[in-house]
């Protein structure tokens, strides 16, 4: 079950971390050209690349703050002047916005709580113990990620339909749980394995029980790993669309992405409120990203993003 | 059960002395994960195969009982000219997106090595922003930017004298429409692939490149004969992953066309969805999904093999 943008387990992805990007910045002179003119050309190209990548996001935010007459103008205004928050008020006042925000939050919180606990247990199991079937388990963890989620929608729908859970959040939570779990187990396993058993053994010599040593020594050290995998899970669940769209049929039961995707269909292209709604939908993810970034100390790309 | 099977495990084997004392504990620890994965991923996968052999429509859905038809669904879709079109369109679309993604990402990751550090941080931040933006949001943004009347793209193209794009509807012509959608897919895929490739480039030893330069290789030769071979495992992985994602593209097309794509825009994931949830032929939809998985299996075979080789190499390096 591979979610787009997810680093697959079993690859060299544990090695790829944002900290390396910074390291690279400092000891760069590898391929470097020394001519100032060449350097300037590269830098200018770099600015253009960043601008092109960012422009759509800028345009969303800029449009969201423009009054209607400036949005529907044949000559676009590059900056929101005059500036208005009317579009945001419109978007929030739309039917089911608040219900669907609440649904998204419930789905993400429930899924994260369960998946972190379940994944952590399995990660400790495979990182700390050798047992028969361990390799088979690891291969299963990798293998299931290769099945595209889109292909499983029909059986998942029929399964949940059979138990009367199609228009309800628990079904969606269960599916998201299964989608993020293999990746979480794999990532956490790496974090647990990186903590030397000797640390626990030292604590045990000093009088800790094994369980005590685990919770006092290993658990706090795995903190960054739990944060990294939580970010990953949050983004996957918050951004997911098709499962929620197929399973949740009544407007008050849907998640925010489903609400946003049907915005144009339901209301016609009212670009101002739509861009405000899109900004609001994207905001939690970006904010979450920025808040936890400093706790990550790497592992950002190990717990990759994009749904 | 030799090296190949043990390959995904990148660490040295765990301490043995724990094994003798507690034997049941690891099984208890992995049981919840196994249960979730088996119940919600493995079982539906089996059910998908089973459904593809059934006539399963609305009546069967209500009765919770399909009608066994053997391989009829497979013969139906193999004879269906629309399905042939859909497969060819999906393959071409995937090829275009993957090629563009890898090409542009390689260029940007090389550029990241050359720019001064402030610019590198700027580009990396831009990439992270794009990466973090939900797909549904990005599709809405591009829909607005390509709006036929007030879209900024038509305005810019006209102002820059690429022709008269005023009131040009990009989605009248499916080739243009799919090109726009490919642009959205590639734009969304560049951050992950670029950062991955850049991390790979940082692992290319500088002295090898220098040595190639001393021996008279020009920039292109040292890139092609030194950097690319070292980068090959990562290039292969991101290529195969991109193939998986781009072959399964659904959201970008479905939302871009306001949840009513015409058959000119059907790719395989849309077609499977339409057959099952649009016209309630779940059996036929499942058959299409099975074909999709089979096509992808052919691709991911190389990915898995490559992954195991990479893991082997790492294991040797650690030993």
C-alpha cells in the first residue's frame, strides 16, 4: 500500500534526511565552479526554480485575500490590494465546513493514537528480538506497500458495506490505519534499532527492571521517531481523498478534502471562497510540518509526505 | 532461507540471548500489526481477485451474494475497445509524467549542489511547501490558474506572446487537458524525487568526480560515467515509485474535471472507479483493478529486486 510520496521501506531511505541537506550546504565544494559569473547564473536559475514551484501556492493565498471584483478581472492583480478576509468568512459559513473539519480531526487523531501504539509494539518486536517468522513479517511489511490503494477500494467498500460501516468514520479510520501502519512499523523499527541495547543493560545493572529500563531509557530516545512517524501519518490521513469520498456519502459525515473537492461542483467556481477554503485545508499540514520540524532532526524525508 | 530473504533487514541481527528467555513476547508484539494488515489489506486483495470472477452488481450488493462467472469479466474487458484505449492512454500518461519528473528533478538536484547555501535553503523550502500541500488543494489551485476566463496562465501566455490564449479552454481538447494534468502531477512529484536524488548526490564521493576531471572528463562525461552509475539504485527506485503513483493517478483528473470526467480522460484508475461506483458493475471494476495491479507488478518486480540488492550492499558496508 504505497501512498504517493512515501519513502518505501527496504530502500536506502533511512539514509536520506534533511540534515544531510544542511551538511551539504556547509561542505559544498564538490562540483563547485569558482567563476563568479557562473555562480551568479546558477543562483539566478535557483531563484527562478523556487519562484516557479512556489507560485501556485502564492496565487492561492493571494486570491484568497482579494475581493471578488479583483479576482474576476481580466488583468490579474499580483498582490491582494485591497485586502479582505471576506472569502474566509464565506468559506467557513458554507454548509458542513465545520462538521467536516471536526470529522477530519477525529479521523486523524483516532488513527494516529491507534497506529502509533500498534506500530511501536511491532517495531520493538522486530528491532529487539530475533524470532522465527521475523523475516517473513518484514517482507510482508514491504510487500503490502507495493499494492496501489486505488485497486482495493471496491473490496474495502463491499467489506464495510457488509458490516454497515460505509457512511461512518470508524471504517475510514480502520483503512487509514492499515495504510500507514506498514510504513510506521518500518520507520520506528529503524529508530528503536539505533538505540544501543547496552543502554538498557546498563540501567538494568543499576537496578532497573527490564520494563523499567525500557520505559526510562529506550522510550524517551524513540521520541523523535514517534514524532516523525506521527507527522507522516497526520499528513497521509489529512490529505487522503478517494477512500473518504467513496465511503462517506452524506455531507455531514465527510472529511475536509471531500468537502473541498466538491466545492466547485456544489457551488460553481466561486474562486475567492474556494481559494480561502483550500488555504484553510492546507494550513494545518504546513503548520504541523513547521512546528515539528525542529524536533525531527532528520527523518523528515524518511517519513515522507504527499497523499 | 539465505541472504536474499534476510536482505530487507538492514541491522545486524538482534541480540541472541533474549531469544532463549522470552519466546512468546515478540509474537505478542507483532500480532496487532499482523491482524490489521491481514484484515484490511491482505484480505481485500484476495477479495478483489475473487470479485473479478463474479458478476457483482447492485442486486448482488444488496443480496451480499455474487454470481460466479469465471473469466467472463476478463474476456469482456479484453474485447472492450474503450479498455484498450484506457490502457494505452494510462501508459502514455505515466511515461510522460515519469520521464518529466525524473528529468526535471535530476536537473534541480544538480542545481542544488551548485547554488549558494541561502538559495539552496530557499529552493528546499519551496519544495517542502509544495510537498506538504494536499493534492486536493493543489488541484483546486491549478484549476483556478487554468480557468478559461480569469486564469492567470492564459493571461501570462498571451502577455508573453505565445499566442492568443484569451478565453482558451484547456479541457476542450483532451490532449491539452491531459497535458495540464501531467503538469500538476509532475509539479507535485518533483519535491520528493528532487530531495531524494539530492541526498543521493551528496553520497557521491567528491574525489572520484575530481579524479574523472583530472583524467580529462568534461562535466557531462563525469556526470554520465561517474555520478549516474553511483546514483543508479536511487534513480531506479524513484523511477519505479513514480511509475506506481502516476499509473494510479485518480484525484488530479477526477477533481480537475469536477467529478465528471468524459471518457476521453479515462485512465485506468478512473475507469475502474466508473465501472464499479458509477455504473455499479463491481465485478468488472474489480477485474480492471486486477489488471492494473498485474501491470504494476511487472514494474515493481524490478523495484523489489533492486531494493534487495541495495540492502545487500549496505549490509556488506556495515559488516
